[in-house]
């Protein structure tokens, strides 16, 4: 019987590429897809899904999912795709333990990781805090043969196997370039982010400031940590506008855009340019009201789908990830294309 491994060797590609082509999972370059399909047809390859499912069920892989998602609507789409993939793979014996948390509590994230390990997980998909204790927990998981994928945020110094998510520095640079194009003249800008304990939030901030400091008339009014909470963002922006009435630009790095926009509306400030991330319904609402000028889309469905696929491929098929990082492209959305 012809195997995926044999097709991969004959085509000069990885087993993962062959698996994705033959099972319709993920994107493969057209020329490689054509080569794999032609070779499979030539060798009369026929998959045995029943046998594959039976073998996978014997392994009974268990995956823990830990996302800082409570109260963060961006993750609704991420989790929707993850649940869809988990349901698809359930016939192969894949079990998923879903856990979430609110805010950026290091102690709580450590506790949940320990709880998942105690439940015998073989894989972990985690939106991690960038903290030495979390890095240590991830390394302990890897040392215990748990396959770890970081999702949406990374901890690059850990032993995690791969990262799935956006290019954060590029996102910050893109936001700054947008702001400079949209808002002519002097810029007095403040930044809102969820937590300085999230590597991605810090990287977006660095990318933003890198470009903004090239502006001939830029004043940085500081950072507000909102814990990704709209109410905190509302109060922070309300106070910011009272303390710094010269504010004419806001960059919201993570969640909290709705609260920030409501504060701008309440202050009747029509001169403030607001750049945010994610095209959730409340962001679209504020774009239609003219408060938010642009959002940067980071493909939540693809993030959820890809992370679950990578873990399934490894635990069930023994296929290692081809890349250390699976980066989602930042896309600019304005009112005219936000609902496409």
C-alpha cells in the first residue's frame, strides 16, 4: 500500500504538505499541489479513513486550550473556528479541554496550566502572558512531552514548538503609517493597550513609536493599560482628554476600542483620529459613526483553524510543523471595506 511518506519522498516535499493536499487542509502552492495529486494518482493512492480514525482513537490525544478571551470579542471568531476544527477531528479521538480567563493574572494562568497538565493533556494551545513564570510553565510542559503552540501572542524565549498569530511589530508600524496619512499636521497621540505583560502588545507599541518618532511634530502622551476592558478604556480616555485636551490621536493596540470610542463621542471631540485592531461589530458601529477611522484585521478565523490543525497533525498523524511561526498578514480595513 502506498503511504503519504512515500509520496512525499518522491515529490521532494514534506509529509505535512502531502497530508494537506490529500485531505484538503491548509494552503499549498499550486505547483506543489498539482505534483502531489499527480503522483498520488499515478501510484493509485487510496486513503483508509476508517483505519486512520481507528488508529487515532487508540492514541486518544487530549489538547488543552487556554485563551485570555473572557470579555474580548476578538476571540469569538478564533474560538468559533477552533470549535469547528475540534468537532471535525473528534471522530479521530481528539479530545479538547477548553479553558479561558479574564485579564492578565499570572498566578491564574499558572494555575490553569497546572490543572490542564493534571488532566493528562498531550498538547497545549495557549495565549500566553509574557512572564518568566509562564515561560517556565511552558518549558515544563515541553519537557513533559506536551506539544505547545502559542496562539495570538508569543513567548519567544520559551521552548514552545511554534507560534500562530499576527506580526505585531508590523501591525504597530502599519498603524503609525495610517495615522500619519490620515491626520495631517501635528500629532499628539496616546496609546491604549491591554497589558505590558503581553509580548505582542509591547511589540506593537515599539513598531508604532518607531515610525511615529520620524514625524517632525509628534508628541507622545503616554500609555494606558486597560486590561482589555471597555469600561477601563472609557474611563482612561475620559481622564486623558481632561488632562490633555490637546490630544488629537488614539492608537488602541488590543481590545478596548469601543470604550475608547465612546469616551471620544461623549467628549464631542470630532477632531480625534482613532486607529484600532479587529473588525468586531462594535468597531464597525463606531466606524459608521465616524469615530474610528481605520482598523487592522488579523484573521481570527485563520488563527483558530491553523493552531488546531497543527496540533492535530502532530498528535494524530505525527507530522511536525513546517515552520516555527505561522504569521497572519495585517490587513487595513476602512468603512468602505470593513464588512467584506
